[in-house]
C-alpha cells in the first residue's frame, strides 16, 4: 500500500495494485478498480514513484514505466521466460 494525502490533509493508504488510472486535472485524481476516486495532494509523478518503490519491494521490477524503460523491461522479461 502507498500513502497519499487527501486535499483536507488526511493521510490514507491505497493499494497500488488496485489503481486503474491517475490523472492530473490539475488536481491529482486516483481512480481505483472499484470505481472510487480520490483527489490527492501528491503529483502524478509522485504517485508513480511510490507505486514503483512498493512494486520494487515485492518483485524488483517497476509497476509503472515509461518510454525506453518500458521497452527494456519487456525485452528483459521476454529473454528470461
């Protein structure tokens, strides 16, 4: 689980495996798999960083990746199957 801060200052824990999308509209909106939405103070990139840190603890691979990092990760995974 990752820690995020709601706009009213309350800190909540969110299961990063159940996050469907994160939008910056300009507030950061976290949409969960069950349809619940949370508006949080953290930026989109901060949420991504926290998800990757948690994922790394569990499986040593980033949960969220972009660009070249995604390509290299997929190549590496394919080679080790």
